[in-house]
C-alpha cells in the first residue's frame, strides 16, 4: 500500500458532496493525518457532476495525483468521470437500491460495495444523512477510527442541536457495521492515526485571515466564483475587530468603495476574479495616480470572458501586469501555497502602504477553494508585522506644508514616496485626483510637473526593487542541470513531482516565484541550467514570456489549460519527457 | 453652531474656471455655507467629486477631497464614510455623472442610506465636452449629437430616488442662494442619504433650461401646504408632469442610516501594530 490514500465522493451538484467531503477531510485532520483536497464542480446549483477528493497521508501532501483508491459514487456518471483514476482493487461504495445505480458500471477488477445508504439513513432518522452512512462505510473499509468522524460531525452539526449530531453518528455507525457484517473482505487499507493537531483551511480563508491579521478593516466586493469565499470568511469575523464587509452593486463600486475607505485611512481590500478585474481596471489607474494603498485579490479562473467559471487557470498574469490605460505603477504578488496566501496577504498590505500604490494579490481557483492541513504555528500571529509607511500626524505635517501652509500629498521626494496624512487631521486638508496633478494634488498640465510626477511615481517602484528582497523559493538540487520555474499554486505539485523524479534518478532544481512584479532576477540560474522548463496553467506561457525577456534566453514551456490543475504524477512524466527529448526551440 | 468656522474657510485659493455666470458658482457657495452652518470644518469634511464641469468642485473647495473617475463618486464617498464615521462626507457631480454613467450606483446609494450628502449639479447638458444631450435633457432638445433632440423622455432623478426607498429628496436652484443653502443644510443634517438635485444652469450650451426659466417656473413647496413626510404628497410633486418644484420634497426620519444599522462607529484607520491580540483564535477555528 502506498503512503498516501486517495478518496472521493461524487454525485450531482446539490447532493451535499462538498459538505460530505469536508466532514471526512476534517475527520482525517482530527486524526492527525495530513490532507489535501480538490474539487471537481460545475457552475450550477443543482445538476451536473461534482466531486470532492481527498489525498491523505501521515506525511505532508502538497498535490493531487491521478489515482483513486476509494470512491463514494452517488451517480453512474461519478464512476465514468473517474474511470481513469480508479485502479485494480479500488473500492466503490454505492447504493444499489437507488434506481439509477441498480446497474452501476463497476469494473470487474474493482471492489463494488453495495450499501443501502438511503435505507440505513432513514433508519437513523432521515434520508438526508445517506452521505454520512457512506462515510461510515468508508471508515469500515479503511479501518479508520469512527470517533474522528464523530468529532467532525459535531463541528459540522453542533450548532443545530445535539439530536442531529447523535442521528448522524448513528447513521455513520450503520454504514460502518453494514460493511463489516456484509462483506468479509480485507480491503488492504488501514488509515493510521497520529497525535498531531492540524488546522485545515483553503486559500481564500488564508487570505481572509491574513487580511484581518494585517489590520484590514474594510472589504468591499461583488460575489464571483472563486473569490466569494474571501468575502464569506470575512463576514461575521472582521466585525469583531471593528471592521466591515459591504456587498457592492458591482465591481466598479467595490473597488471605489475600497478606495474611498483607503483614502479615509483604513487598510482596505477587494477580491474578485477575471471578469471583475476587467471592470476594476477602470479605477485601477485612479488608485495608482492618487497614490492610495489598496490590495486587490484576484482569484483567477478560466477565461477569457465567462470562460469556465469553476475551472482552474492562471491566465490573468498579463491583465494584472498591463491592465488599464496609461502607465500604472503596481505590484503583483502571487503566493505559492495556502500558508503563503496568509503571509503574502500580510505583506501585500504592508507593501501597499509603504509604497502607496495598488497591489494585486493573486491566487487561483485550485488553491482558493481546496483545503490543506498545516501545523497551527504556520500561522503564528506573533510574527505578523505591520508597517504603515510614511504616515504623518498633526505634528509631522509641518515638514510637508508649502509656504502657504498647505499640505502636499504628492510632495516630490528622493525615494519617490510622499507623506500621507488622514482625513480628520488638523491642518492637513488636501485633495487628490485622477487627473495629473501637482504636489498639492491639484490638476496640472504643466509639462515639467507632468514629468516630475510620473518620475516620482516610477521612482517608488525603483525604491521598492532596492529595499525589498523579492525572494524566490528554492527547492531541490541547486546544481542540477534541469531548472524548473513556476509561479503561484503549482509549487506543491512540482515539489511532489521532484520526489517522483528523484526515484527515477532525475535531479531537478526548482525555483518557485511568488513575486511577479517586481520579481527576482533569475538570470544566473537560467545561465547555469542546461534545460529550463517554465510550468504554468495557461496556453501561451505568460510567465515564460517574462522570463525570456528578463534573461534574454529561450525557455521550454509546460502549459496546461484544460481547466484542471497540475497533478504531481502527470507533471513528473512531462518533466521527464521534456528532459529526455528537449523540444526544438527556435533561436 | 460653530463660532470660528466661516464658509470662506471652505474656499480654496484656486480660481474656478467655470464659465462666467455658470450655475455651479452658486451651487458651491451654498454647499460651503451649509457645511459651515452645520459646524463642520475643512479638517473633518471629505468632498468626493465626479467628472464633468461639476467635478472641478473638489479643487475650488478646501477640505479633504477626492476627484474620482466618471460616475463613481457615490461608492467612493460611501467607502470614506463607512471607514471613518466621524467625517462629514459630501459627494458632488453632474447629471451625466449621476444619472447616466453612474445611475446604477445612484439607485444603490439611495437604498444603502449611508449618512452623507449628494449634490447633483443638474444643468441638463454635457458642458465639458461642449454641448451634448444629458440624461435630463428634454426630449426635443437639439444638440450636436442629437440634432432633432434625444427623442426619449428625460430621467426623473427624484422619482428614481423615491422608488429606490430614499429617505431624503430635495431640489434647489443655484441662483436662489438662501433657499439653496437652507435645502443643502437640511440634507447635511439629515441622518441618512441626503439627496439634492440642484438646477445649476449652463449659460454656454443650454438656452432652454435657463435662469429665467427656473426663476419663472419653479414652485417652492415651502410656500405651499406640502408635507414632505407624507409619501403621497411627495409622489404628487415628484411625478407632476406640469410643474417643477424646489424644496425638501420627501423626508423619512424613521429609517436608520447604514452606519447605525451595521454598528459602524469606529475609525477603521486605527489599528494595532501587529495582529490583533486574540488572533490565534482565528487559526484555532480551523482545527
């Protein structure tokens, strides 16, 4: 039996797949096992195939693989959709009493467990608990202590009353004992438990938690998959720290509300996805020209236009780097794992205030809506530092007033960073505008002042390039001939792919880049490598283009844009192939 | 109220570039007087302006101010007020800004009822782009882009506001300085979204909706038995096809403003220099 175990529940949207999967993931986490989840879902409330998948191991799991050991199938389509991932000996739990499942297409080489999920659930108190019966059956197959499932059920249903919790526990036990009593079979799976305590969270939640930790007190947003979870996380929590979440009428409004709050001095953010980024582009230049700190989270999904709203893609890199008319100074930060979503959010707020400009914080669907386990101290709140940049109070104002005693919000400085004072500060009243302006923030078309202000804003970026580390994350053998470069959420799959490649005797150096702009200089690493492979979830290789331009060298590309994230085993095979038969690259 | 703030304190040292005779001069004077009369100062006032001739107002007034992009003044202003409820927030824009490109925000700002003032300088024309039809232009008003008139009825902003659940709807005329100031002042004092549509004539591009027209035609509800707290009274004047009115047309003092409904009373700019003390609780939630 491999060290990892791969489990899934699938059915139609509306079947409660998501909460069923989450309950089992929590049970595994409670049992001290590491968990990495993924979702296949369609953009519908009901109907259409959806699945929740869990990869679990006693050791770290950072990726999904193309292998499924146990499948709870509520529909025949669930089996069809996963046929390629199932293998000889895979267990399929299904309810043969359900009309559509009577002739469930269970392949001969697999173990079909016909369990009357609905009937047993009704015996325990209601048909709605049939998925929990299935979870109990899964406990039997995996010799997994059912007490861990109990505690996950308490967490899920505790607020709705003890009776409901007890009914669910009973439902789980009925599923468990049905399998034990009916099937005399050694399933060869035994999920070991440990005493470790892990937390289980997704990227959107990590971003929301990072925002609160960083002092964000104002969030305005418009619901959009897959960014809505950020808003839902903050709602009900940010208020406890004196903050507020507002659901705007559209993304145009959302970014402007956040901008208004930021002008008032709040650490403010909005989060959206591609279609919202397009709308927000309208005011993006205003944020930068008024030199207002703002964090805009872009949780990418498949585009263009409405694209595939519930599918993975990293296609917005160019939109974030170049979006908006005119020349707009901005930073683009792309955390590479769920715990980094937390830390990079904190950093994004500091960068925004230190350099008084918009910061794109970007994750993607696969990282945003899927969970992973971590040691709690991966989110050590004592390590959170807040730097509000050049903020001046009433006493500090005088230095920045002109001879008439007027405060200069766009004062020209050596590092390009002007002082900032907040509304309500005595003698600090000032305006600013999206028009080109002078140091007082008033409109100007003076040719010299135009150049001075453009240069000043650009100088902030140069200052940031010098002052901040913009460090990449390094993995593997620094002397390896093969260099893999990637950005954003592909890190976990690549790290696991490297372990598989190492077993084949292939050493790889991997540079995982969390900063798109400014970004680390990879010139030496590229010079030193024989093969350079840039891995990303888009069709054209937007990041690879940047790397080529920076290094004045050609790179090979591994692109995926079918809507599904990279998987470790598939990626290992692709890297192996690329290394053994390098693509012809025109020089 | 305040003894030491005069309305001229709200005047910047920048000379307006509005055309001589523009209604916006009077509109702005009334706004400054209303702010001073209600005890505000430039240091606690935040003015948000849209795009158009009216949008220049942030430059000519002295206060904290933000001149945004076209049509988005209302969400900007709402964000300012929500983040710091201690500020007096006033948004100003034109009829194009508020009723055309920004009309979606207008409806939702009315519904949201944030405690702020919204002054629309309505001249029924696009002036800054030199004379095209606006959403409040008359059906037969001939312009460079509508040689035979827009051939569609003008937007009735007062009716839009009423149907969206407004808590304060008023209309004034920039040239009637005293009444205009009184009306804007009532909007500032209103605990909620105080909306004032101000007839602010364009002397360069609009020869129909002129000073003379408004002087002759406007009926002041203050001189009638109009009861602004009676929604049917309000409907009658707002939907009257024959006459136009000035004064406070509708007011609902029962409705709670957004901030009160959502318990917003903290200045969100004030935060600790690290994560909140009990922030590890947020992590523990994920056990």
